[in-house]
C-alpha cells in the first residue's frame, strides 16, 4: 500500500506542470519605478504559446492600471521571421519610444533539461537488500510495469524588464528565472507562469497589487 501511494504521488508530480521561481533581482536604482506602457515579448517560435502568453500577461497588467501591448501587434512579420542586427533592433527601440512605450518585458527559454523519474519503491543503498531473491523480487517490475521510468522536461525560462528611456547598463529594471516542470497543458502552464511573473513584479513594487 505504501508503495502504491508513493507511485501515485510521484506520478502527480511529473504529470502536472508546475512553475518554480529559481531566482529574481531588481535594480535598486528603480525604487518606486512603475512603467506606464509596456511592450510584452514572448521570444519563442511557438506562435500559439507566444500569443497566449502575451495576451494573458497583458490582461493581468491592464488589471493593475498599466497599458500593455502584445509584440505580435507591434512588430512587423519581417522583424521576427529573420535575424536582426543590433543596429536594426536599436532602430526598432527608437520607434517604440516614439510610440510611447517606456518599458519592455521579454520572456525567453534559456535551456531545457531532460529528467527521468523512478516509479518503484523507495531507494535503498545496494547493500540494504542482502539476499538476491529479495532484491530481484523487488526490482523485477522494470520488465513488466509500463511507466516504471517516466521521462519529463524542465524548461528554464527568464523574464526581464527593461526601461526603454535608458540606453545604458542601467536600463535593466528586473529579472527573474523560472523552472517550468513537465509542461503538458499550454493554457495551464502559461497561466501559472504569468501568475508567477505578476507576483514577483508586485513583490518588488514594480506593479501595484490588484
């Protein structure tokens, strides 16, 4: 019975996506800083994921009195379909500033880890089971039980807020790193991720609590 409970709990852990805050930092030069118009950029080739993320974050920021616009409504298709030079990007930043944007929040995947979970009994050192028969009896399920080993992914994602009115090393306002474990349902994953971003921005008083 104990083993069944352990396997069930483990299967829940790896089958439901979770968002964990790995780290966050805010520039002390921006105490009491609150942007007025933010461009939201989901830097990914997954168009549906990008759209969902940008729209969801816009909704949450708008609920807190901040004007926010999705990048897919601002950038020309050619800007994201081909690699841009630093000069071209800076020209785009100037255009954004003229359009009233004073900040940009960008989210990007920084890495992916492949993980494997073990669905058997509790781990014991090799010397714990002293009889071969008992050892083999307890470990033979690897042959017969489907899902004995479960593979899943952890996505390392970074969200960053920049002040577009500054063109120097002090333009970075806030940055946070998140680990998204085993994302399967995109709606739920994006919702959890956006909630984590908003909580961090509220914690550092960059946006007002709703």
